[in-house]
C-alpha cells in the first residue's frame, strides 16, 4: 500500500520562500499527488496536482509552484504573507 510522508512542521518569516516536500517512494504509476491548504477556521482547499518537472500555479498569482521527481513532490511558496499561515499537506489520489 502506497503512503506519503512530509515534514511535521516548517516555519518561515514573511517574505521568505518555503519548500514543502512530500515523499512517496511507492506511488503507483497511475496515482497523483495533490496538495491542499487548510486555513484556520476554514475547510481544506485544493491547490494543485504535482507533475513531473515543475509548474506555476496560476490561481495563486505566480507565488506557488509544484513539482514531482520520481519518489517525491514539492510545493514551493514564494514570498508568503501572514494570510498564507496554514496547514499544507499532500495526498495520494489513485
């Protein structure tokens, strides 16, 4: 059974980028890694699907990129603001 693992917590200062990595060494070839953001007091919100290589996520005004490379994926948040404080997580979707 495939699983994903990510850091339990990360901190950054406002304006400094942050990289959230997600390890999935046993991901099936037909599986996808989805990234979500859970803001305080709100429900989880889908952000993006990781893909081989990297891509800009236009809905976040050019501040968010996702990538996948073999057994891991990453979400890069450039110049985060206080309003970006949230729980970010990845999920394996068959």
